[in-house]
C-alpha cells in the first residue's frame, strides 16, 4: 500500500525545509529585536475554547479539526495562535504588562484545499497584551514593514478600524445586529468581487449602500459621515505615524474588515504586490475577558510562513549545512576521520564524514550533488604522516595542514586564509 500526505498537508524536503527555516529564523530575529519573548502552546485545545461565541465566530467553527479523545472529551486543533494566547493570559494574571510574546507554530483549518491554501500551515505571531491605544498598533505595523522589507518583497500593509467601519455601516443603513454578518461578507471582496458580495448581502437581507463607500475608499468622505466617531482619531494617528516614519507601503483600505469576530479596533492586512495576503491582524480588546480573565487590551499581527515560502521559494538559494566532507579510505582511517570531523566542528565548521564506505570518485560525486564545497581524503598515508589536504571542489585548489591545525584549516574553508 502506498501512503501519501493527508489531503491539504505537505512535506518539506530538506532543500525546501531549509528555505522555510530561513524565513522563520529571519522573522524570529525581527520579533526579538523589538523585545518580544517566545511562547509555546499546545496544538490541541478544548473545542469549547476554540468555538466560543465572540472568538473566531460561527464561520470558523466549520473549519475546526474536531475530535473526541479516549475520555470522550471534545477537542480541536488550534486554528490560530491568538486564541491560545488569550487563554494563557486569562490563566496567568501575574504576567508583566505589556506582555509581548511571539510564537511560530503550525495551525490547522479544515478548509477546502486549493492552490497555495493548506489545512496545516505555519503562523508567525507577535502580540502586545495590556497596552491600550494606537502606539501598540503602530509597533505591529513597524514589525510588518521590517519583516517584509527584510525579505525583499514588494508589499502593502492595508489598515482600517472595525469601529469606524461599523459606524459607517450603521450610517449606510445596516442594523447593528447584522454588522457581524455584513463584515463576514465584506471580508470576501478580494475573493468573490463586488458582485459576489452584493449578492450575498442581498440574500442575507442586508443593505448594500456601503459598497459604494468602500469602492470610493475615501478617508475624507468617510469622516464626513462619521465625524463624531472617536476611533477616527486612532486611525488617523496610525496613518500619520506611518507617514512620518517613511512607511509608504502603509495605506488606508476601507474594505478591510477581517472575518474573525474577536477584532475590536484597528485591523491590518499584508499583501504582496499583485499577490495574496501573507499576514494580518488587529486589536482584540475583549477576547481575554471572554476566556475568564480580566478584560485586557491586546493587539497583534500574524504572518503566514507558508505563503511567504511560496512567494520566495524560487528566489532563495540556501547551500548545504555541510562545509567539509571527510572521506576515510580503509577501515584504519575512520577513527582519525571522526576525530578530524569533531575538531572542525569545534572550530565552527560543519563537518560530515562518509558513512557508506564508498570510493573517492563516488564520494566526490555525492559531495558535488549535495553542493558541498570542500572535501578531505583521509588514507593511510595521511594518518601515518599526521597530515591532511583540504580540497576546494569548486576551484580545485588544495591546501595542506597538519593534525592539530584544524583551526587554520577552518579559516581556509571560511575563505579567510587564501
């Protein structure tokens, strides 16, 4: 029987896995430069937590991987990293404020698999808990810009505010009880277009006049309708801070609603130019209170590592983990070969030794196939004379060293001794 990956999931072979790891490591470095600390949470959560009213909402309940364990407990696989964070904060009220955490982990959604859309994918999140106001929101925007610029992508950070959008929706004739349903439809604008959203709103019996305002996408026109809405000042300050910091990639987008119900204020979305969304987030000031903690302001942003990988896979070139390949010839050379490899590793050069007992030609072919740049052939003469040669497999240059001079040999491998 031939086994395959579960539908909607995929393997990352070493070349792909290293590229994905490079992206994750870069994002982690940016997160930590802002003082965010790591957090780990379980993949499995209580289904009641994941499906709670006011968290992800009715739509996300259909996408939760649900099951019962042997104790008949109702469980689910986490669909994002924000809900587990809210549970952690609600359960640990002693955490210093602001609590700035990051997490880079897989999440699961039982969605219909499509091109570049998977049921298992990795999210990279930063969140700021305890800080009320626009400055914490702006720091999330800063993180987004640093990550995207650092990865060399053309992008836009679209920003909006759920409070201002809600106020405008009410002005446009949408009743308060229909706001959540309306936002869920508006969040599909980039997927099904204006016609599809208009049809969906009409089917739900929701007024469609707001679509004209969204199409105009005018901040000034929106202000005209909701000039007394306090959240306008938050949104305006966020856009002004972005402008003053030279973030030309940040722009107002009235269509941005975000589908998850827990958002309460500022919302963000990061999209590659002429490409898909690769990140999103916003403010969720009521979620922690929903899970039994004290109501606490919180904001955050999440990157889709898999979508970043798909965008960058073709352009990223990452070499092998091995710097030097050691080829012992004959059983008597292996002990010295292992010692030599250990000495190179202590000198911070990654060393691999042949474990197959192949001849020199086959080992050179293997090293070339792997993209390894340096090799050492270790035969009886080398062991007896306590000497070895490091060969540059690209240029053909060889350099001789004595046993005990591995630190010098490491400099040659690193290109510092030529």
